[in-house]
């Protein structure tokens, strides 16, 4: 569950990619071509620039160090999202999961899924992650919309890859993941203590309902 994440709204219909167009008018007497944009186009481009520069902030927050000795193959597979700091793109979702599948080119396929009980439907977002630096360090960046990336920093990891704690490009993006729907005894307190030491607002952490009566999630073909 990566960061930018305002960019990666989960979908329950096929994802649509916005197209940006600019209208240019050339002045015949000018030696260099000038461009003139319509007012509504300027607004679209300005918004795109804001989103671009926000999304490009993929570095870990100051004072936070991703884990070393990270193994993407061992990290692969399904994780249950047992806790998070809530945001609009996940608000109200239960039984949320993240699936990671290494690709031959070194990137990682990401599939996030959650059930919306208010609408009685599953929502899903598919993206791609790549390492922000060395492939043995838990610092990645994830994209769900073309060139837009958000930080995904694994800051705590079980030696047997049974649980993981992730911080985005800032401390407002935070997740605790587990291979099972609940954490082993004592791990919750351990991770919250570490999160608090890292500056995360642990009093706002939401513990995700993983045992609902939702219909089975649709399988990927």
C-alpha cells in the first residue's frame, strides 16, 4: 500500500487515464514560435504539475531508514493490511490486501484490493513498484498512474517475512501488513512503539476489519 496515494484512487470500473491537451497559436511574424493556452487548459496543466512534483517525492522522510537485506522474492505474495493511517482512497474499505509479484525486468507488480461494505463491492488498484536504489534495501517507489510515483519504505520487517511496517514519502502514510489476518502476540505493541519513535501519529492508526461477510474477492485471470 504505497503513498501518493491520492493519485491512485482504487477503482471498481476499468481505469481511465486522463488525456491532457494544449491549444497553441503561432504568430506569423515571430521568429520563435509562441504558445498560447486556453484558460481551462492552464488549470489542467497546473494541476498536473502539482501532482507531478508531489508524486516525485519518493525519498524516505528525514530520520527514517528503510531496512537493509531486503529480499523481493521473499516479500512477494499476499499481505493483509491490518492497520493504516486512513486516507480518502481507502476510507471505509475493509479486508484490504496487497499482492506483490516480481516481474522479469526487476519491477514488482502491485495489486491492492479492498471491500467497500457501503456499496457492497470490491475495489482494486493495480500498479508497478521499482527500487529507489539498491535492490537489497527496502526503499521502493510505486506508480499507479503513469509517471507518478510515491514512496514505499519498509521500516520494520519480520526475519521470516510474516509482518511488515511501511511508511510513505511522509509520516502521514503508514501501514502495517501481515501474512495472516492478525498479528502474533506482542507484535502490535512492538510495531506501535517503533512507529511512535519514528514520529508516526499512532493515536490515529486504524485497525482494519479483516473478518467481514463480504463475497469472495474476484480472482485475477
